C-alpha cells in the first residue's frame, strides 16, 4: 500500500484528500516508480476544478498530476530501456502523479542524468519540455530574431525568456500586471509590456521598425488573440498553446490571408512528445540547458 492525494469531487484545494491505495506489479511495458519529487502545474488546477470534461467520466477517487521524478522499483514484461534503481522523470498522462509510487508506461519516461536535483527536474520538466517544443520544433527561433511571448512571468514564460536569451533572440514579453515587469526583464526579455495597459501591437511595431515579429507564442487565448495577430509581420507564425482567458472564437481563414499570409497552429504538447525518440531528444536538450546553468 502507498499514499496518494485524491479527489472524489471537483472544486478547490480542499477536495484533495490523503488516501491509501494498493500497489500492484507493473504490467507489460510499465515500470513502477517510487516518487522523490512531484511537479505541480496549472493543468492540475484545471483538472481539480473540473475544467476538463474528459475527467468527469473517470472513476473516483481520482489522483491528479502528470509530472514527477523517482526511482524505478520494479519492471514489467517487455521493458528493456530501464533497470531497477534508475532515476527517471515523466511529464504526461496518464494522470496519477500525486502519490508515493505508481506504475507508468516506460515509453513515456526518460533517464535523469547525474548532477540535477530531483526537485529541479520535477519543477521544470513539463514546462521546460514545452519551451523546447515551442522554440526549437514548432517554430525554430534563430539568433537575432524578434519573438513575442505572452505570460512572460509565468512558469513557462520564465523558462522561455531564459532559453530565448541563450539562443540570442530579441524577446518581447507581455505580462498581465505591472508587478511582473521586473521579473520578466530579469529572466531574459529585452522589452516587457503590460496587457491592458500598453498598446502592445503598437509597441511591438515600434521596436521592429514597423515590420512586426516572425512569431508570437500565446497561451492566453481569447483576451490576447487579436493583439497577437496584430503583432505579426508578413508570413508570421502565431503559436497558440493555451486558453487561460477562454477559447478563441471562430474566425474566417481569410483573416490569415488578409494579414499577410500568416501561419497559425495550436500546439498540444503530447502530440510533439508521443514518440519516445522525440521525447528523449527534447529531454536531453532541456537537461543540457539546466546542467550548463542557462535555465
């Protein structure tokens, strides 16, 4: 038996309760991981509140969490990539990270190198992999290029600012309040504007000599959609990866034509890490950045 934080109904933090859950041997393709550090992310808050409709159909009590670091305690049939005692990390579904030990698909795990603390990896793995996917794969940011990143003082935005600085990009951060400006500057953004206070598209145009930027990363959605489009230059890319303010309303695809042959994508993290080889490559780049002190 092991302990887990579970919920029987959706709501605030008070719905989480400590429970005892049985331990079973890992099945085919699984490893049993004894957790040493567990990541907490905003997606967990969405899940706890019941914002994800697919969670309503899952049996209760439900254990949340999708990011953790731990040691392999047992190996199921067919697993060859790991041995007992290996230190591993994961950041994906199936949910259930809020526990002492669990079985998890080996294909969704990576080995953690020496020299990186468990707590650091658990706090950065999901967010850091997200930044790697956004800036190195969805749109490969080049040195010297202009970039706009919304929620620049948040978890992903903070790591993004540091990563963009390491790449030599000229990063423009957009934050939700004046209190977050200093933090965004400290974490790599060359210019920082406040949504709702500054005319962000106009300021971006000023900085870029009227050209606009080649890419905007937007996890906010409804509240920033129009401004993000207005920041883009000809053939620019709008990369949506969240909707914290609400869903973007339906629009005519002709808008992309009329604004200068724009590109638009909505990035779902799991689609870029579903392949084990791609996951390992992304993780190695993240661990290298952490190991060199760039993040």
